[in-house]
C-alpha cells in the first residue's frame, strides 16, 4: 500500500464522517426545540461544508479552492454574529406584540418624553455675560 492510497482512504473516511455530522445537524435543525438549537446546527452545517471543501481541496490536490474556504469561513462567522445579535434575550414583556392602542399610547409617551428633553441649540441666543467666542473678527483680530 502506497502513502497516496492511505491518504486517499483517510480523506474518504473523513468525508463519510462529515456526511454523518451534517445529517445529525440537519436532524437537530428540524427538531429544535429552540431557536438557539437551530442556530448551532446551522453553524455546524456551515463548518461541515467548510471541512468538506477543505477535504475536496486536498483530495483533488487543488490549491485554487483555498479562497473559497476563506469566504465560507467569513460567511459562517458573519451568520453566527448576526444570529446572536438578533436573537438577543428579551423579557417576555419586551417580546410581546403590542395591540394598536398600546402602540399608540407608547408612541404618545415617547413624544412627550422627547418634548421634555432639553435640546442643545447652537444658534440660540447666548445668555448675558456668557463668552461668545471671537465674534465677527477672526482669531487674528481682523474683521471678516
């Protein structure tokens, strides 16, 4: 048995194991029961695809597929971060869908809060005795 045939056999066994891993991950994705289980199984599927592409690259002795591996890794990472960002833990009260009346009341309360908040207006007249800056003259004292 040559070294090349042993390596090919190992690569084929690895591909079979990756196929089993993707089947288990798809089963977990289907069964759930929570959104986080589905997100983790999607990450596993992405990693299995990444591993399979790496094994196929090694099996075919091609180096032109390496950028594909980098792109798959970035897509998997971005997808995981996006899922984590949008699946942030909320209290049951925050996650509840508001009725039309509740939404109007919340919007009116927000408008009242915004109206009461102080606003910085740079164009407002300065208080008497407050330093206003260089005025119509520039910093060098010449009038503009």
